[in-house]
């Protein structure tokens, strides 16, 4: 299964649309958003008939966001434990580094996917892979927006640069 990963779209409709187009073009079977969609009008960009999951980010304060996402996917709230092809994935926005470290270190998950820092990350610690697809570029973080794909059969992770 090919799982698309994105985070921190922050109501940038152009990049949200391009992220979805990219994930569709590579054949993603599911999309996981690690938070900071922000508003319902951005969330609906992900309503493309692909399995969709989202967690809450620290900027997701719009009360209608959860209901909008639940209209076409699943809004999990603070975090999610997802299973794709017997691969266990924790999803959390990443607001607390202590919590991220606990998820990575607990040994329960094959992957811990997070956002918040706007910086791509891909490292393995004690059998758990820690992934951050990145977020909107800003000084001190990534210089371009990226999404990632995770192939659950091979474990291959690929980052895809998104251009406006």
C-alpha cells in the first residue's frame, strides 16, 4: 500500500491542491495529514476519493474542521493509531517533542509520523521510523514544501517537492 503523508498546509490552497495532485499522480492509496490543515475550505481539497485521515494541529481551531473531514475521511483528534497492511503507524502533530520521543521509543509502532516543525525528517530509532513530511517553508525550516510517500510493503519513503 502506498500511503501519502503531508502536514502543515496552513490554508495555502495552491500547495494543498498540488500536494493532492502529486499524491494522486504517484498512486497513493491513502493520505494522512499530520495537522494544521487549519480551515474547512482547505480540508475539502483532500476530498478526492482516496482514504483520508487527519489529526489536529496546534493551528486547527476552526470548530467545523472535524465535521468537514469526517464528511469524506476520518478526523482523529489529537492523535491516531493507524494500521496499513499490518504496519502500525502513530500520527501526531508533534507539538510536544517529549510526546514524539515517547511514541518513537515505546516500541509499539513501526512508524511515527508527525509535523509541526516544518522540517523533513526520516530516521530510525530502535526499529521505529520517525517521519516528518515537512511543512510550508519559512526561515529556519525547509526551503520548499514537500509531501512524502510510504510504501508499506517495501518500507521505502520518498519525499516529493511541491511547487506552486
